[in-house]
C-alpha cells in the first residue's frame, strides 16, 4: 500500500502527493454535480411538500444519500405509507449497490476495511460509473475516490438544503424540467462507458431486458436482474464481439 492510500489520523500531516489525486477526483465529479444540483433541489422541494421540515430534509441527504430512494421515500411518506413499508421499498431499490460494490472489489481490495466502509457508504450510481470507468485504465487511489465521492455528496446535500429552503414556493418541479435531470445524467454516464462493441452490446441488452422484465414483473427488480443477465451475456459473447 502506498503512503497516500493510508487512512491517516488527524494529527498526521497529509503528504503533498494526495492533493493532486484528490483534485483529480473533484474534477471527475463535476459532471455529476451538474446533475445533482437540480435533482437535489427538486428533492428538497418535494420533501418539504410531503411534510418534512428543513433539517429532516437535509439529514436524509446526509445519511441516506440515495437519489431515487429519497424520492420514493418522501413520496410514500406524503401518501401516508407506514415506515416499515418505506424502509423495505427503499432497501429493494438500493439492492443494486451490492453489484456496484462487488464490481469495485478487484480495484479496492488492498485498502483497509475502515476506508472501504467509508467508500461503500458513499456509493451512488453516478460515482460508481465514473470510478469504474476511471479504474479501467488507472490504478485505484483513495484520495481520488474520496475526492469524487465527497464532492458529489456535498453537492447533493447543498442542493437539498436550497430546495428545502425554497419549500412550497416552487410548485411542481416538472414545470422547470427537473424531472428529466436524472435520466439525462444517466445517459451521459452511459455514453462515457461505450468504449467498444462489447460495452455497446451489454448496454443494449441491459436496456432491452430491463424493459421486458418491468413489463412482465412490476417492481424494482428489473434493473438488478437486467444488469446481471446482460453482464453475464457480455462475458459469454466477448470472444465473438471482439471479432467484429
């Protein structure tokens, strides 16, 4: 393990080498920030409309930090659904993070468990996509990953705070196009990963299977199942896709 990858106590001077790596992670997070600001703002408005006070709105972004999960939670809360049902639903929606963590293991296995726990708590769809894309041709470093994660998380919390302060003044977020912020951000992240024919095939299969499974089996399992099936087929088809 290199010195810059250690989890250092507060009284230890941070080596100079850490700064460039962390700044690289901060810059890598900027496209995510552009998506998180309007999306987090919309969440803040919706949370206040659902009955959350300002601190509850912000605290959910600090502790839960799951965009789709938070939107679902505030929507269910506003509809009077029980806490147990909300927790179970959000848990199912966020099960895909198991796949994200497993995919990062080959790149991060050499780091301390404490550092891995911090990284795991900060995983989102967007930071995972940027990190796994970066690690395809770069060595993994904790400063880079923390710079990426903390920048994205801070922007989400800030946007939630601003949306919470706006309260009910904004009205329907869809009038301002905020409802398209999340799909647009996912499209950008997908395009960043389409580097060869194999990734294109896997992406197309994942989209196809996700739609088909959603039609046949309503719920939140379509994304997880489609990801597993498409990734498996991608490995099987790799010898053939490389020939074209």
